[in-house]
C-alpha cells in the first residue's frame, strides 16, 4: 500500500477525480451566486483545509527557509491559479460543465508545450501524438452538436 501512496500516478488520478468533482459541485453551487464571489468562497475553504492539513501532518515550514526565487515563482503560480479559477468559474456560470471542463483540460496540451519550451523537457513522438489526441479529444467533447 505504501508503494501505491508513493506513486505519482495514484496522486495524479486522485487529482483528476477531485477536479471532476470540482466541476460538478461548482456548477451546482454557483447557480444563484456571482462566479467571482463563488471563487472567493472556494479559496477560503481551500486555505482553511490546507492549514488544517499542514497542522495535522506537522508539515509547516519556516517562511524564512524559502528562497526569494521560490517565493517569486510561487507568487506567479498563485496568481495564475487565481486567474484560472476566476475564468473557470465564469465559464461554468455561462456554459455546461461537460463542455467547460474539457476545454479547461487543454491545459494538459499547454503544459506539454510550455514544458518543452521553458523547462527543456523532451517528449517523444509518441508523447506528442498523445498530446495532440488530448487536444483533439477535448475539442470534440466540448463541441455541442
């Protein structure tokens, strides 16, 4: 069991599962709520849940133990996350969850592209084929017929 808990695949699958539930719960929750205010409520819940998790698992870290470079990129990541959430909730308010979520998952395609360009990650031809199929699949799933 510890081998499963230590695998990135297990945690990635859980992430996908919770992301799917996020779309469904959010679509129901924003029915009569401004999408930006709904994002604010979601952020408060996440902040409290993470603080409780860090406390329960004794994973708090001293703030001065983090480099300025790490802080800068974590700040940028936080800003990108916030922008993503605001856009995602606005899209959910306006569209169907079954259409919004696949377009949101085009982030997989963008991560592959950005990873190759910015992080110098190498993907094989088969990997790029998979990335392309994900992109095509997301568009086909989101297309309303």
